[in-house]
């Protein structure tokens, strides 16, 4: 059986039999329950349906968006010129990650590591942005364009990278 292009194997049926027959605590599915008398529920004997409902596991969209915005915030903070925007996106990413943290607590929803990495990158973006704005950190200064400086340095040291 394939769903979304992924082939799945069928699970083998679980054998709930003791050496001398079925357990009394687990009635057979689709067969009359021998423990309850037929006159308790009416004319026909009661049946127990123990088949679990199948739910598909999925990744939380909030966790994914939180990770993406956290990475964008780090990239913006590392440029130096966009450090204030990196701080703002970092704060926004923390709020999204907190929503994502709440959504991954539900059953059949994954994304715990995405939320954690998103929170860490957002906090790193805020820290780098604050250091760039205050001037305490020498490299990503908010008054210089670090991307342009890197481009000039690469062209000076590796001339074959220069665009003509």
C-alpha cells in the first residue's frame, strides 16, 4: 500500500493466544464476548472492537516556520548592516517557536528538535545583533557592510572569483 509515494509494509497480526486458548482478558475482535451473557445487551451477544485508529504522524508547521525565521534572523544579524532587523526577526522567531513548542506536545506531532534549534538560533541572532549595534563585537559592526567587505577580500585573494 502506498501513500504519498512511500511504500509501507503491512504489520503482522499479533497472536493473543495462550497455550490453552485465548486469554479471558482480551476478547477476540468481531466474535461474541464469552464473559458477558447475551441477555445483558439484548438478543445478540456483545462484540469488542479493539482495532486502534490509525493516525499519521506529521511535523508541526509552527516548528518549521520557527526554525526558518531563526535562521533568517542569524543571517541578518551576521551581516552587520541588518543587525536591528535581525534582532526584530529573532524576537518574532522566539514567539513562533513558543507556539511551535506548544503544538508539538500533542500526540502524533513531531518537530521537537526543530523548535529547539529555532529557539537557539533566534537567541543567537538577538545576541549577535545586540553586540553588532553596541560595537562590543568587532566583526559584525552595524556601520560597515560585512558582505561587501567579504566580497572585496575574496576578489583580492582569489582573482578567479572576480565577476567580469
